[in-house]
């Protein structure tokens, strides 16, 4: 399972684009949480799927002009 964290401006258009790209990926979205701050949305996703598909998703999300920051990592399920 992989974790993807994204920061976007506080705009529903930006959030919609992130969701649209995620829907096109051949991964399973396990969990998604969006938190709102003053002028930002922080999106945290947990996805499962082939490594190349997760990398495709991260690459596509990173190319969106609305994505200010993106971070990817493993999730340790044995905590």
C-alpha cells in the first residue's frame, strides 16, 4: 500500500482535477482524506496497485498546475 500526500490551493476545481486524475489510474483507492486550512487543501490518499500504476498516478498529479506539493511513500501496516 502506498501513501500519496498532496497540497493544493483551496479551490474545488483543484480538488476535482486531483480526483479526476485519480479515477483514471489503475489503482484501488483505499482511503482518502481532505483537510482544509486557511488557503490550502491537504489531500491524503492510500492506494493499492502495481508499482508502475502508482508511479503513473504520482507523475500525472505532479504535472497538474494546481498541485503545489506532492509526497509519496510506503505505509507500514505492521504498526
